């Protein structure tokens, strides 16, 4: 790994690698370090929405044909109620997070980006960055080291304007997808996602405020999904994690910037975590190239606005059963309205859509 990169990125998950690709494409020498070694997994719904795929394409990353499973839209289900909407532009892709991570690493290595895996103790220092016992002096340090970011803490960006936590668990099952849609099943205790991740595999994930709830018990609330799974073989262990909705006071200074979950996040119910980090990576590369990182601060706030709005709406539905059932009945009756809401969710329409305002 070069000890004199223009940019040192701490954290080599999807957010960190996307940032490396964006800055490399902008003409900077980039190095990436991580305390783990690949393959690195993390609990998530594993569905990439069309805007996330568009951001990846802008970074020069295409998902090869035959990798993952394409889905045409989203289906909301609450008991006997069901509402379905297609994406107005493009399709989504479900794929294992480890597959996506390997794909991003492959693109970064081909681009000549250097990695240092298994490096613990990388910290900010007054003179630069303490890395592997030496001081490195990059022009920019990027913290892409997740929810509990050490770079964020070292840089003094730790204070959050707001923060809320929930819990998620995920497991994969060897069974052919039964739908061309990503399904979100609503229940009183949790929300359950069914995401096709290959021609012969689905991922089941749920989100809850109860840290002790596990998938076996959660599935009891969704008999239709449990029946679909039948005796399907579980092909991964149940894994859990925390989803945090967090907004920070600031995400950059003159020599440090945060991206991905390190920079704040929205609840995983939006399925926008990775897509948001990809767009942040692109915005940071533009700002750093212009020589004015304050542009990134403004762009970061703007990029968060739409996912935060959708997060608020969806969590409101999660909390209020009667309101949710009325809303789903409305969306089922008027699928074109659901399609327009979904278009807003994936950035294909404006939050100012007059039809949506009228419906609200």
C-alpha cells in the first residue's frame, strides 16, 4: 500500500470502496484500509433499488448478467391486504452482500486502488493518520468505518442531532423466488422483508424494536411466508445487527470527511442505506476536486432529505396499525398512486408531486 496517497479511506465496506472508486475516477491516488479481511458480511436486506444501481453505474460498476435476481417493484402485504407497484424506471437487483462486496473489490483492484486489510488501530493524529505504526499524511482522510466510527470520534463529529435504534436479523433459504417483487410484510411486532437474491435463493430479514425477537418467532406472525418457506433448507446462519437513524451536526472539515453509516444513517426500512452511501461518494469526489469540502456538507444534507422523509412515513405506518391498513387499502385500490410514491422513494419523481400531496 502506498504511504503517500492523496486520500486515505478508513473502512472498506461498500461505502468505502464506492468512495475510493469515485475519487479515483476524479484523478486522485487512493488507498483503503480496514480492520477486517474479506469477505466481509453485514446484516442488510440485500436489495438494490434502481437509484442505487444507477449510482453504481456512475462509478463504473455494472452487475454482470446472471448475478443476483432482478425484481420489478415492491409489494406491501399486511394480512389479507396487498398493494403492488412497479418501478417507473429500471429494475431492482437482489444479491448477497458478500457478492456485492467482492464485485466492488474486483473493480477497485482493476482500477489500481490499493488495500490494506486486517489493519487495526488506524487513528487520526495531529500530524496525519497513524497507520501500521507510521504517520501517513494524505490530503484527505475519509471515515467509512460504520456506525461506531473511530474516525468520526477522533475528528470530533460525534454529536448527533437525533438518533433512534432498531434491530434486524437475516437468514437465507434455498428456494426459488416466488415473486418478481421485493416483498415487505407488515406486522404488529416487526416488518419482514423477502428479497430474492438468486435464481434459487431468497433472503428473509426483519426489523423490530425488540432486541430479543428472533426469526423463528417473527415468522410466526407471517404464516403465508412461513408456509412458502415450507421445508426449505436454511443456507446461512441467522445474523443480527442494529439499524440506526442518526443525523450528525457535521460530516466534514478541511481534511476529514465521513461517508456511509459513519456520516449518519436512515432506518433500514427504507432499503436506501447502500444507495445513499454511493451517492455520497460521488458528491464527495466532486467537492474534493473543486477544492471546497463545504460543498459536500451541503450535498450530504440534500441527499439525506428524501430517504429521511420516506423513513418518517414508513415508520409512522409501522407504529400505527389502523392507519397502515387504511393506507394499504388505498394503495391497493389505486396502484398508480403507489407507483408514484415508489417513484419518489427511488428518486424518479419529486417530493413536491402534487398528486402525492393531495393523497397525503
